[in-house]
C-alpha cells in the first residue's frame, strides 16, 4: 500500500466549459480528460482498489449474484 502521508496533491484547478457545466447539470455526470497525471492515477488506483476490496460485502461469485449485485462490484 502507498504511504498515505505522501500522496500526490489533487488540488489544482480544472477549467470547465459552459457546455461541460450544462451537461453535468442535465445528466449528473461528465467525462473530464487529463484531470490527473498517469503517475497520480497509478498511486490512487491501488489505494481505491484496496478500499473497494475492503468494503466489498459480496460473498457470492459474480455468476450467482442478481442484477443489482452484478452492477455494483
């Protein structure tokens, strides 16, 4: 696991266009390209993956889960 006291900072501004803001307001989500560098993504991917495994309450194999259980793995 990465040193949680030495993580890349994710506080820089990211300019959004009026179209992106409108799309977010209409759809509730947007895709933002190049928000984080490849190095930042690599560090946080492992941390997030570990947390997902820790909080995963499913004990059945995915083939045995209902649609809802398959959707939120």
